[in-house]
C-alpha cells in the first residue's frame, strides 16, 4: 500500500504547514500531499478561525516541493465555475511539472455558502450541478473545443489551452460514498475514489457497489485507485496508526492518506514514516 498525508489549511500558519511539506518531500514513504477546500474551519469550535484558501495554498506548496504529487481532498465544485476550475487545474499541472491530483466534490458546507452568498442548493441540485461540472471539466480537457448546454452551465466553442502535461487530464479524484449519485459518477469520470469512512468493512461493502456501477457501463474497476484517511493527532501513537493502515492494506486499499491534525510540525514525519514502512 502507498501513503500520502494531508494538512488542512485551517487553525495553522503558513510557515508551519510549509515546514511539513518541505520535510515530507524528502521522505519517500509519502507519495502525495493534500489540503482541503473550505473558507471556514470545519469541525471546530471556532468557525471564524484562520483558514487559508485551498488553490493559492496548494500552488505555493507545489512550488516549494519537487517530488510529491499534490492535490486537494476535495475541491467543492460549487465554489467555482467548472471552466475556470479547468483552467486553474491545467495551469497548476503545468507549473507543478505534472504532479497535480484533481480532487472534486459537489460541496456541502451550508455555513460558509450562506455567509458568502454562494447558492449551495438542495442535495439534488448540487449533484445535478456537480454532474454538469464533470462533463464540462472533462470536455475542456479532452477536446479542442467544447459546446455544452445544461441547466447550470453553457459553453460555446470553449477552448482550454494549454492543457497541461498529464493526458487527457490530471487524475480525477471523487470523494464520497453515496450509492445513488456519487458512485455512478466515480465509475464514469474518476481515476481515484476516496472513501470518506474509516472502517475497512464499510469500505469493502461500498467498493462492491462501485464495482457494480463500473460493470453497468463496461468499465474495469481496477482503473480506479482507492483511498481512505487515517487521522493522526497528538494523542495517537504511530504504532496504533500503523495497525489501522495494516487493516486497510488487508482489504485491498491502494492509498492511505494520513491527516495530520494541527498544530503542524515536521517532527512527526520521520517516526510516522518508519512505522508505516512496516505495513505489508
């Protein structure tokens, strides 16, 4: 199994987060680094605390590293027009030397959407918009020009140039486990699926549903990398984390992403990498 790490740009400082990424760039166990896409801190007692914007942060981190693949787990497509998003992604893929992982999701945070005047919509509306966004995104990457007419987006002879070194586009990662909308979209569009739960048994059961959706459209599910998070806090031992990673490996997970809770310090990386390197 392979490993990545994740530092959410909330309740932290740029210097602390940068120190982690620069140190991890020299540790082979970690193949990728991830952030998240929110404007307010999530799952904290202080929703108005510090939270840096995802794309600017990720772009800066890509320039400060040379080996790590870089991605956002995941970008809320409700926040940006998909054509603008495609241009941003293509440019970051270029400036990072083809290291971008393209995480996308429908969006869910009602608090920040209401505060910023962003129309999140009902669950049905946000997934209808997400499906259109994926069609727009892949159309721009895969075609010289794209025409699209939907409920939410309209493109006329739209071009994306330059497109970036990864063809036809950076690997698309879709996060979520919804059987009605999310997994069919994973089967159709994604090269990477992130299962949001933490229990291996739940992952296995949901993966079976994904494989069935792949069979519905004649797609080989082995084309889709799978990932799941582990959470590392000051109260977590590296041995405990390695045991959980071993359980993930035994059910066939491809990539385990270790979420490093703030405060961020590069000191945790070496002992963590040593423990994870023992996972079969």
